[in-house]
């Protein structure tokens, strides 16, 4: 669509060099090639299907280098579109004729064109450049990011690719201030603009997030938690046939990538299928892990299971026979750092169980081995180790043979079994309670014996008191010798000693004479 000339002037600057971009008149695409080569552009676009690399039947003409140049395609003197000219340099790697595909992508446009190129035998120099073919041109909006691929059809070699950021409109600026991000539209008060925020999807249409018609100037404030790598901004003047500018400024923002993982959620669809829900695509791998109660880390079940590539909003299948609340899903990023872990079956099957996971490994000639997954590793069964699974190894093997364990996964190379441990825990607690009861009984017996001894002592004391009273009556009412009656009798009067004693000091009792 035509772009008003004042917008192009603002975007491209006042430099004579910039404003002297070559102008193409007319709406038709075209192609031309370097001297000696012959080339032709197919009349219509083709499907963008590169296909797999196939071996070349002989010498082939293949793209070796991509080069782009900004030009203007003008309908009128002042109504021009920004256009991207693409030059493809060619070399003979092994046919003298080739079909070269140019694939162009710039949201919301994607195109593929086909160029037929032929080189005379006189120009053929194996491995050397034989010239180039130029295509005019792919239209693109100001501020957009364009991606171009080039390959032959059939595809004999890896495709060439080129990414280019086109000039943005100067009245749109993105700035950060602490936890906030500001979108600044620095335009005059008379200008009316549309502003849209959306999540740009690699597969499927974009997901709109926010849209509003504005009158400049404006400052739109976003919280940093709203930032994700695929959050893009689309701005356009509210005018007929206006060009929309799209920028995605948060692709490399570390906060945006952190927010993306925090917003990602795993959803269990059926007992064996699930998907990853996230705003943007995530380069991630997922695997099942086993989480035992008690706060121990979830242990990845790799091997025997394997890591699987994850695509956002794509249904994935678990290779499971049954679900279990202790089974969880771990996701790691491209640097193998754990980013997400969820126990998907906990909601439907209840909380974590105190089960032990047995890993069965099958070898040739029906040889098999069993080990119990524990925080310290996988303990072979039977084993003389001091771990819980080793102490109960014989019982676990009996449970497995008697069908008391739940089979979670089965494969030619092995199987996974979940064996309950509740009954063994109940036995252990029963012994503890029995020991406590025996201790309480012994303690009660000791206290009872001590109580009987105290009663005997009190009985003897009462007998002593009773026998003392009988002795007093036998002596005429006087207290028995050594009894407390002596202590309670009154002291003799001082006059008893006054007959033959000397007088002491005045006011004092008389002293006894020798």
C-alpha cells in the first residue's frame, strides 16, 4: 500500500544519499541477471515448501550469496512503497540450469517466487561465481523485520538466509524505567493513530492482546511482567490505505524470557496426553520424573525414557500404561537448565504416595534386573545396602511377583513398576506403638510397686503410734521415755533453786552452787 511521502521522509532521513533511492515505476515484479546469463520470473508465486536435500545428479547451479538493497516502488510521484531488492549470486557446483526460489517473510506477509536461471557452457567454471540474478522486489513496511531464504528446486544444498531490519518511524520509541516500559508516540496533536499489541506466533495467526485508537502525543506504560519475547507493537496512521509498522523489541530482553517461563503452563488433557501452553514458542525439552514424598528432588526417568522436544500448543503423548500422582513432567531450556516442573496427575489421582519405583531392565536371552529408585540412586534388588528399599528388597520382589505393584510403562528394553509401601510403614509403626505400650505398662508396674511399699511404711508408722499409747496407759498416764511429752512439759520455777544458791547480778536468776 502506498506510504505518504512525509512518512518516508521521516523514516529515511533528509540525507540526499538516502532520499536518492532508486524508484521503480509500476506494480509489476521483475527480474534481470548479469551479462551472459538468461533468467525468467514465473508469473505467479509458488508454495513455500523447501523440501529435503537430495543428492545432485551432476553439476548444479546453486545460490552462494544473498544481497539486499532498499528501493522505492511508486504509483505516483509522492505515493511510494518501500521495497526490498534481492540479488542472488550463483556458482556452478556441479547443472547449467537451475530453478532458484526466493522466500520472503515479513509479518503479516509471506511470499515465495521462482526464478529460472541458465548459464552458457562458456561461462562454467566449477566452484567459481558465474554471475547473479536480481529480483525486484518484495514490499515491506517501515520498521519491519524481513527474512529471506534462497534455495534451488529441487534442493541440493542448505538454503541461504538473510535477515534485515528496515528503518522504523522516528515517532515510535520504546524506553524502560524501573519496572515499567514506556511506548512513546511523539507525534503532533492533530495526528490520529492506531496502536495494537499482539503475540507474534511462529505457527498460526498472531494473538491480539490490546488495541486502541489514539491521538498524539501519547505515552503507553506497560508493566515489566507483561513483557514476553514475542510481544510486538503495531502502529499505523488512521488514514486510508496506511502502512502498518510492526516492531518486536523484546526478543532479546532477559526479563521477557524469564516472564515467558513463568507464564508457561502444562495441561493434562487425558491420562496420557498433555500440552504446553505459553504466549510464545519455547525451545524446550521435556521428560518424566519421579517425585517421592519428603521434599527430595524429582528424579528424571532418563533412561529408560528419553527427552522429547516440546512445541507450544501441540498435543504430546506419554508412553505410559497408567498414571501415578508421583509422576511429574520436567522441562529444560536450550542450555539444559530446569525451568518448569509440574505433577500433572496430582489433581486427579490425589497427593503423593509413599510408593517405591522399581526399574526393570531387560537384556538378551530373557535376562532382567531390578533396581529401586531412591534419592541416592537406583538400588539393585536384592541388595545388602543399608537403604530402605534394600532392607525391604525381598518383600518388594514378592509383591512384584504376586501382582501387587502397578505397571506404569512397558517396553522391549524394560518396565517401570510402582510398589506400595504403606503396609510396611504400618508394621513399623505397630512395633513402635507396641514398644510404647510395653514401656507404659512397665512404668505403671514400677509406680504401683512403689505405691505398695509406701502404704506398708505408713501402716508400720501407725502401728508404732498405737503401741506407744498403750505403754503410756500402763505407767499411769505418764508419757513413755523419749516421747514428745517431755518437750511439752513446763520448765521449773527459778525459786526451786533459790535455797542454796548464790545470788547473781541484780534482776538475774540465782546461780546454782556447786
